[in-house]
């Protein structure tokens, strides 16, 4: 049969040989068709929208086959559905985008088309195809290809549980039978499945796989995945091997040639298995290996790949970070985090920074005081609240599938504001953090929390220190006195009003303000000005974009036709400086980061923060009136000579005053009439109006 008969919706995208005649009852013929589909998917990768539409059209056609072409057997439909979803799921896996991975894996076994909300799945056809002698071999191959992603989600993000449960038995059976062959795909699947079995406390099957991997490793130390096998076998506690894990680790060091990432993984596993005194002795050597790996990461030319590789490295270092945080070893913890961010030893911060991290049920910052895992899971509650309130999913440990099924629209739901506020307080003990930050005389926070968490706003509301978020981990240079301001006034509805207010405030204080607007707004000019050092403050009032499913497309939107994309900003180089300037991105989502990977830092503001440049932006979509009022307060503080962190903290606190006090304060500065309209729209602010501002350094 012709391919356009089988795929009427996708036929326009599918470039196949005209003489290709598909026999849907023959697994070999179906495999040939699938190979052509994958080639077309590869060809369309540079046009993501078309690539996505093509794949979705294929899935829609496959689901409609029983009604249109009933002679196509169920096994063929299963092979095609799983096969067309493999390429996008694998790409998401390699790009560390769990949300996209989750979506495509679920679409492979979905019962209907779905453009948002929950995706109902049915693994029955897969089970039946695996038992069909005619189709079993083809289905097994694709199941093995999908298995690493399925168990990665379950192991690292506690999501996709239904898929993991459905895949567990067949993947175990295939691996147990095929591991002796050393097939790379089978080994990769076995490693992820074995870790999943350990997490599920299924000791017997975990040990059976562990033993099989151990035999394979010892017999094949040159296997392409030997390093990954060694790191897994040496690191699991309790062991899943016949031999002592430390013996395997020592043997692997001598016999296995591994890439630097695998070597780091192995060294971390060895370190964690050592008594404290032995571990302390080898910690410097371990940190040197981290430096070696990060040097490789930093040599990558693609900023997005650098960020993703950093996320992989930091995931490897997770348990090491946990141990240092638990012991209160702030010196080595900061050193580890600095290396992870590619900071040379002579540039790293040496002031007191508090590290915030998730500890399962709560935010954790006091050494030796990790919250009990028996506490209610506030992380899951917070993730769900974020999804309902902001339409943006956070992938964190402990969440269920429901937290991922909300459409990622980026629109605010005001009815959920109170629940989001309460969920934040349930997850973060704000009063204790305020007390600890004051008692420690902290200079900044290092936050390993999901990057939409408004720590600074909550602290400002509690009259605590709204400390900077130390994103770069390099020691900041002294702030410049604010004398010259460049103001970019984009096409956002409230932009002109804010620009007039900001220009007026700085002009009253005798500061020079150069306003860029209208036809002068262009990406090329913005980038050219951004890399020069002519101004103390660059202030941008415009739209902002941070697509949850495509963080690489984040941008400052100057106008309908002029976008300043994240990668363009990340590649900007500036001359050496002895002081730092301030960039104010008073736009939606400007301080957001890639929340699809727990340690990824991909975002507009974060890409340009460094010793010579601090950035103030917004974690969430921000209302125009709220942004204008915040901008007025920030401009007043800067015009009065406050340093950047103090100006931000004071403006954020003032933004949370009662309306009458706020109106009086702005009126006293002679801008009452200018700010009257936006202030009127700010009469009953929710957390959305005061919660998203962030200061990054």
C-alpha cells in the first residue's frame, strides 16, 4: 500500500521514494518505512515547529488506521507509534528537557490526540504486541530504545510512573536475555532499569541485573559503556554486585578506559563509599577531576549545550553536594559549586553565601538539619501550585504525573494566587531563613531550588535580607555610581509610561538618560550597545518571552519584528572592567531559567550575569502596572545613590506596602501624576504583582 494511504495527514511532510510499497503485515517492510520516517524527522530538526507538526500528524494517522485501513495489524501500529516518538523523546533526553521527554513518551501510547492537559495512556497494545510472535522482535527493539528515557524520568524526576511500571517487566526480560551480547542499547536500558529497581527497593531483580552487568564489565573492560557500568556498580549502596563495590572501583580505575564524565562519576562513587577521613584525603583529587570535566564543558561553542552539560555534571555531583551541605563544609561546597559553574579558583566568591537546596519535603539551608523525609511533601504541592497558577511545570523530585499535565501556557490564574503563596510558605520556612541569614551575616544566596521560586520576594515581605542570588559565583566587582542610563522603550503597552517615569526620576537627580525608541529599536543595535561600556545602567522596558518547552527561544522582544534571543546575548563579550554596571530587564520572564532540568541555568538574565554585570529581572510574567510601579521605586532608589542590592531590596519592600503609603511615597517624589494610572491598577496586588522580581549577580 502507498504511504499516503497510511498517513494522509502527514503525507505532505513525508518524502519517501515513489516506488516504496509498504506491506503493513510484514515487520521488515514496516521497519523500512520507519527508517524513512526517522530520516525525515532528522531533516526537519532545524525547523522545530514543522518537525513537531509532522510527528503529531503521523501519530494522528496511526491512531486513525483501524477505521481507515482496518487490515493494518495492531503490531504494526504499535511499532510505528513507538518508533515515531523515539526521535523527539531521545532529542529531549539528550537536551535535558524532561517535560518534552515526558510528553513524547506518553504520546507514543496515548489513546487520543491531546494538545494540552492530561494524556490518557493504554499500554495494552504494547503488551499484546510483545506477546505476538510475528511482531515481538520489532516491538522489543523499540521498547529497549525507549527504556532509558522512561526510567530516567522515573529515577530523576519521579514522573512517568505508569510507563515505568508497564516497561519494567518486558525490559527486565529482554535485558536478562540479551545482556551477554553486549548490545549498547540493551546495556544502556539495563543501567537505567537497574537504578529504577534499586529506587523501588526491588532488591532481587536489581541484583540479578547488577550481577549480569558485573560479568559483562569484567569480561569486556573496553565496552563503550564500561565506564557507566563501573560507576553504577561501584556506587550503589547496598551493593547489587557479587564483589565489593570498592574492589570493582579499584579494578575499573586500572582496566577501564573511560571518558572524563564517566571517570568523574566513578570517583564520586568511590568517595561516597569511603569513611570520612579517607574521603577528606581524596576530596582535592576529586575536585581536580571536576575542574577537568568542566574545562571540557566550557570549550563547547554552543551556550545551550554548555548549560545542559553543566546540568549533567551537577547531577553526577548531587550526592557529593548533599554530603558537604550536611556536614556544613561551606568552603568545599562553594568551591564545588564554583567549579561546576566554570569559575577559576582566583575568581570565586569568598564571602558568606547560604546554599538553598531541596531536601525532599522542604527547602534546606542549615547544615546538619535536613528535613525529615516523613514530613508532608510540600515540593509536590508547590509544583502543582505553580502549574495551576502560572501554567508552567517544574520538574522536581517527588511530584506525580498530574504536576506535568497542566498546559504550559505561561498565563497567570489569579484564583490560584493564595494557594501558590501558601504552598511557597509550606515549602520554605521563611522566618527561619530570615533569622539564619541575619545571624550568618550572609552576603548572597546560592539557590539550587527550582528557578521560579521567589525567595527574595518572600524575604522582603518578612522584613528579612532580600539578598542577591549568586548566579555566576564569581566575586562581584564594586557597583558603579549611577550617572548615565540607557533606556530601551519597547512596544509593550505600559512601556511608554514607565520610560517617562524612569527618565523623569533620573533627570530630577541630575543623571543623563538616553532613550531608545521607535525606529531605533533593533536587535543589532541593542547587541552593539550591550557589548560597549558607555552606561552605568541599561534599562529595558519591553515584552519578554521564555517558552517552557523551548527555553532556547527565550528573548527580549523589542518590537513585533525585533527579538534579542538568549544565544545572541550569551555570546556578547565586553571589555574588562574594574566596576560593574546594572542591567534592568523589566520584562516578563527575564530572570526565568530552564526549569525543565533541576540544575540547568538557561535564561536571559542568567546568561549575562558576571562580576562586571548585575541583572534585575522577573521570574514570571509580570503585569504592566506592577512592573511600572516597581520600576519607579527602583529608579528612585538608584537615583538616590543606593547600591544595586540595597536599591533592589528597598524597592521590593516598598512595592509590598499598603496602597495609600505607596501612593504618598511616589507623590512626594514629584511623579504622582505620572504614576497615577499604573498605581490605580495596583490597588489589590497579589503575589503575582510583588513576587517575581529578582536580583542576580
